[in-house]
């Protein structure tokens, strides 16, 4: 197993994160949960929106199956139940009375939603606890912190990142999108995540494949040596930035 605790600490040190990086793994069989120590099984009714809070703030390791009292919609998003045509139509009808203007638009959202492949269980834990090999790692932070992660990735190897927003249910835009594509996935947490999961007004989230974590750290370390690091130093909107920028960028001949 990689030293996930060290990687988690590097992210927290470089970015001064307020909460823990979150490790996620899908399990083919529910019995696999029994092999993981100190797994919490939520007994009250709950939604997946609440789970990252339990993990990143309270430090719990949470296991979930479709037999648990979790919202049915959550099970279809996170691979615990098949998203059947009948189920999507029923959900679209409900959403057409809330977040969308028509059943047709709501059904379009259903069909465009990335979803995890179906298994019997999922498990979520603070990355530093090293409870299992993660398949996705989610990091919550303010836009400047998440920006530095993406810039770190680009420092090592440039690529243009593409991100999505399906609306309510946007946890799929990070977790499921990353899982099915194997690419970093930035998301704007939705109303449910903020209301029930206590995601702060200034927080967004990026989901990363585990293999990209060291790339991001290495890139951020290189940027920090140049002077680009978090927290970001303000030059100021009324100042002449020429002398400060000259420390980072070579002089360009005027044409």
C-alpha cells in the first residue's frame, strides 16, 4: 500500500486544508466491508451528501450497502443500485417539480449523469487512515486551494481540464466522473451537499485518481520554489506589479 498518510499530510501542509482528503472505494461484495477495521454503518436515514462530512470532518470510516437506510437516489448515483429507465423517469418527474422546468429536461439530466458501475458496497474513509487502497480521492477546499492542485498537475504535465455541472446531484460530477474517466474532476457542490453535508459557501471539490496525487504534490512543490504557493500573496489592485512580477517572469522585449 502506498503511504497514503504521508500523501494526505503533504496536501494538508502545502494547502493548509481545513478538512481531510477523502478516500473512496467501490466493493464488489458487501462482505468485503467486514475486512476493514472500525467501519461505521449509519443506522438512521441519511443521504450520500452527508457522508463526506462524516469522513473529512469527523474522521469516520463509513461503509454503505443498498440495504442501509440511504436515499434511493444516492444508491443509483454511487453504484449500489442499477439506474433503470423506470427509476430515472420517476426521479425526473420528481426533479421537474423542483430543480428543472420540465420532465424532459430532468430526464436529460438523468441520462447525462455519470454513474459508478454497480457493486454491493462502497467505503469512504479519511485518506490518512490507510484503511484500503482508494480508487478516488476527493479534496475539498476553497477555489484558490483547488486551483493550486490543478496547477500542480499542469506543472508536471500540461493538459486542459474539462469539468461539468449537472445541477442537483453534483457529487456525480466529481466522484463518479473521476471514477469512470480516470481523470481529475472538479465540481461545484450542489444544494444538498451544502445543506446536508455542511460544505461551506466557499468550498469546491476536486476528485483525483490515486495515481495523480504524487504528480499534484510534486508540481505544487516546484511551483512553491518559484514563489507560487498557498496562501497566495496579494500584490494589490492599486499597486504597480512590475517589480514583483519581474521576480517570476523574464523581461519581455517591448515591440
